[in-house]
C-alpha cells in the first residue's frame, strides 16, 4: 500500500483543469458502441512504432487497464496488417499513420492547430479485415496520452490504482459508449505538482520499500509520478529539493524518464535555472551564492545546467534568493531589534553600525544594513551608557547533525512515575549553530523505564505521541515521563541525511514513607537573586492617565450606548446603518487635554472605518482606522475640551489583514471575520470599547 497522496502538494495556477470533454447528457451527438471485449469480439491496440515512446507507454497501460477489468489483455501491434476485428488506434493526428484512417477533410484547421487537444472517432469497416476502428488522436504527443487515460477512466480504471491501491470492478464484457468528439484546449497551459518536504513521507517510504537499491527518489519512483501526472491531464513537475534527496539531475535517467513521459521539468521558487542549490552549490568551492558579488561562478553554474537540459522540456524559474530560500548575502535591508533599554548598538562581524532609531519605546531600526555571513550582535544600554543586556546571532551552515539537550530538575530525574524530563531537539551545522530553515523529519527511540510523551508539530494529528515528527525552524522539544524503577533512559534521534544523536538520562531513587513523599517538589531548588532585592521605588514611568467619561449621547440605539465604554469586550454599540447616525459624543468628567483615543472597533481584523474625531467641535483627527488584532491607538491634536465626538464619514473598507491567523473561538468574538453578511452592511459605525487618555 502506498498512500502518499499528501506529498503531491502544490498545484500550479489555481487548479488542474482538464481539457473540456463532453457531458453524458449532451444532446445531438451520434453515439457509437465500440466492443472492447465480448465473447465474440476481442480488441487489438495499434500504435505507430515510429512515433513517440509515449504512444507505446499509453498503449501498454491501456491494455493493462482493460486486463484489470476483463482479465483479457488486448494484443498490441504496430502495423494494421497484424490486426483484425476491432482495433483501438493511438497516435497524433499529424503523421501519415493516422491519415490512413482519418480523412484530412474531417479535421478542422482550427482544431489541428490547438494546444493539447484530442479527438475520438469511430470508423466502421475501414478494410476487409477490420470491423470497427476507435481512433484516439491528439494534436500532439502529450494530448494523445491524455486522450488514452481519459478512456481508461471511462471504462472504470482509477487514476489512483497504484498510489492508493484503488480496486477496479470486474466485468465479463466491456463496451465503450462514445460519440465522435473534438475537445477544446486546456485553460491552463502548464499544470502539475511540486514535490515538497519529501523527507517527511515520500523519501523514507521510497528508500525502505520501493527503491532500496538507490536509497533515494530516482527514476523508478519518478516513472510512477509521471504516469500519475498524465492520468491527471497534467504536464509539469517541480522535483524534490530537500537535503535528504539528491538533485533531480544527479541521476541521468531522471531526465530520460521525463522525456519518455513528455513531462516538463521546472524548479521551485528557491531554485532558479533548474538548479537544486541545496545539493549542487558548493560554498567551499564557489563561495557565496550571490550574482552581484560572485557573478562569474553563478553564471557558469547556471550555464552548465542550461546546456545539460537543452534536449528536454523545461520551464526556467527566474529571480534569486540564497540557498534553500534563505536571505541572500550582500542584500541591503533594515534590521530591527526589540529591547527594553534606552539605546541599542548593532555590530556586524565586530564592526559597529551605530545606534538604532527608536520607535514605539522598544523597537530599534537600523537602516540599510548589508547582509554578511558571520555574526550579528545587538548591545542594549541604559541612559548612563551601562550595558544592560546583549544578544547575537550567527549564520548557520548546511544541516549536519542532530543535537539533543536534556532539561531535568536541579535535584535530578526522579523515578516516581510522574517526573518529566524535557529534551530540546535541534538540527545544527558542523560548527554547532542551529539551522533555522531546516524542517527535517526526526525519528526517535526510547529504552529504559520511562514513558514517551513526545512532542508536537504541524502534521497529521499534530504528531501527538508519535516517535517520528519534524523539527520546525531547526528546533523542537520532546517530553519523557519517568517510571518507578531507577534506570538508565536512552534516547536516540535519527534522520536520513543527518548525523544521529543519543543521550542517556539516569533516574534517581524516590523515597516514600507509607506511599507518601518525604519531601516537597521544591525541596533543594535554588533561589535566583542575581538581580538584587525588589526596588523600593517604581521601576516604570507612567506615560498617560485615563480620562473618565461622564456620559454619552447618540442618535440611534441609545440603550446600547454605554456598551461602548463599559469594559465588556463582548458587547458593542452600533448605529442603525445610516451615515447620519454614525456619531457618538462622549462628555468627559472634567475638561481635559486628550492626547490619545484607544478603541476596539467591531471587525477589527477586517474593517477599516473612515472617521474623524472632534474636541468641542474642533477636528483633532481624521483618518481611516487600520485593521488590527484588537485595540488601536490614535494620536489626537491636543486641545482642552469637555466633549469628544467620533463621526463616521464614509463606508468602511473590508479586507482581512491577518488571513493566516486563526482565532481560537471566533464565535464568541466580535471581529466578524467569519460573518459573511457583515461585509454587506454599509454606513455602520460599531464600537466595542473606547477610552481617552491625557498626559500625566
């Protein structure tokens, strides 16, 4: 059993679109009954031996499909003299081979010149030996194959007969009820799949069960994938590209197999010019993969592949990122550092790049920093220039090995059937830094008196309790629960392309008295007072004070007006859907100079409300509010006022700004991003909570 459908992951375009075919309900068609297999009639399959190898492949696969259904395998011939009775003819419309059966006048010029179209036609008694001929002909080699595999589906053979072991129904007789038909060309020119993350499924399965002789995904596996593509009326593939697998061009027979099946070879967004950079770019030999700084080596690298691929169907991916889609050395970009200090200095490979521009109190921006391989370090200072903290990141090399780091109680791993050890799992390079773009599948084994609690990752059932799951961005974590017996606990981690890792944990005896522990869980745990005693004065500075609201006035839904500042995020105030009523006036407890308005508006992740804010009638703010994950803070022109008015001045704009974030229980929220009717309501102002602030 195979069951590896999920690894065929990304579809080019929006979907795979088949060439348009007839509907069984379509009228005004002359239906022809063609006997494929009966007690009186048996069928030959005829193809042109001088044509493409794909005609031969299609003919033999069609014969296999007929055999699965009837237990009869048609004889396959390459000359009409070898056939008699009923004959299925396979070929392109252009060679003389098909012209023997088809009158040139029967083929419209516009059809003949179409991209990847095909026809079905039944001819009776074309000669003395032949009773009926069913012609399967395409405007080119690949569309002929589509034509053949569509017939396989019509007679009951499944596209997924091999990949998913879908059974085929048996029959003593087989007829094809098919009118003469000319298809339209496909709507999407290049259609296919991207074989991504093969180290999580396809590669381990191939190595263990289908191609152990190569220990890799190579021509034998690709032949099955290419056949599947043709069954799906697809024509293009982006081959596997992770470190666990050798590059597609490493095996010469891979490209030969692609040519046999007439498949177009492309590469993913991270592999320009048909190059698998993970496997083929040698940094030690060629240095940095950067066209600006290493033009000659990069150009030669690409040119060599183009020459190798001159005789196969290809699509060249343009553009460039670094190896495995990482940031490119030499690229100039802004660097952002988050720190709590007063100023931050940035160092790249020991050279200071100055101090960052501070914003939002904690964000420091360093503009136009050139990316270099090496170490980047940020140093955080207080107002007196004293270093508070610092951190650094070092560029990782290629994934090399697995690293296991255990975390247990300082008093040891207790054999009490309850203590838990945490083990960090990392993929690191030869020098030790973690590889932050590696997502390798790791397989674990556990020996000793302990229970496997496992970890979690994106995938089937989140890999709960599984002993095989991936790291994400180069890291993950597992949990082990101790048993009751003092023992050595051995944990081993392996991956197909990485050096394995093994650690041993020793559980210590756990003393009990009549079944009760003699010590509390925190016994002998050290205290950490490195930062000194708790300060006697506040360590923070108050930046703003709330301004209290005395009462509110609205022009609609007056009973719900208090909901807009009641402190309850599950209630709201809304007007009646007319722009003239989209106005709220808040009377403050005392005249104040309001500096900011903080609001949570219904539909916060999708809606942008055009509003203006007035302070005692004077405009202090006008803008479209921005989408957020909750509250927004709007700075106001500072004037002394008693009343603050919020006015809607137009229709809201609808767009989900956080489409990749799924909230835990949106049914209980007011963000409305799953409410399809919310987008249809115009001229509506909806406030969940609002508050005003002044300087201290």
